[in-house]
C-alpha cells in the first residue's frame, strides 16, 4: 500500500499460504514493462520464480492451471524490460493429440496460431498492448518447435510450452538450441 499498489484478497490469501508454509513473506514481485506487478501465489510458484532467477534452464512440470506458462511469460517480460535478453521466443509442438494441421485453412501462421494462442495470451496479459508491437518488430517471436532446428538462440528467453507433446528427438533438438546469455523454460503436464 505504501508503494501505491492495490492489495487484493488473492494477494492476502497468497501471503497467508506463504506464512503457513513457514516463510515470512512471498519472494519478490516481477514488474513488467506495462507496470503490472506479478507475484507468486503459492510457495511452489515462489520456488519456480526463484529457479528462473538462478538457472538458465528450468523444467516446470505440473497440472493445468498451476501458473507454469503464465509465470514463465511474466518472467520473460521482466527479463526483456531489464534488458537481460533481447527477445522472447515462444514455442510449442505444432501437433497435439495426433492432429494434423495440414488440412486447416490458411497460411502457416493461421494454422499454428490456435496451438500457440495460450502462450500469446499469457504474454499479452503481462505486457498489455506492447506485446503486439513487440511481435511485429520481431522482439517476440512465435515458432513451432519443428522450425527451431538449426537455430542458435542467443540473448533470448525461450518458453517451450506443452513439452509433454514433444518427441524425445524434438526435446533433444530444442534443448541444444540454447545459446549464449539465453534462458529456457520448458513447461508441461506430468
């Protein structure tokens, strides 16, 4: 309140959970370029954010709705704002549950957009209107996992979402793309 930020019931609930877990307070907040502040709401989310702060490669595994993708997008936006990365790359396996996008109407971007929409939604939520502009400028790039082959991703924050749908060969290829001063968060369901 002293900093001029609002305090919601969800934030009070999160602080109670942290205290019950034996911690004094939740880990530091993430501020994005839109001025939005994102805080972890559970001790597990706090640990996840701390691991992103400390490590270049993180695997976020958990059930749907636990904040894996959202927190990764918020942290990526924070890293971009802090100029610790030059771009954000969002990727997912383009084929899920045996579906074939080749028969969908439209060009490649229109075919893969439904698969990548959850990633974009998370990024748009934390960056606001700036996300569309960054995507047009190529600062935010959306790439199906299959199109990552042969690339070296330098000075980038990479989010590989829905990794449980990737093959072993695709995972090996993705993990070897990580270049200098880059960070990768791989998320997936158990």
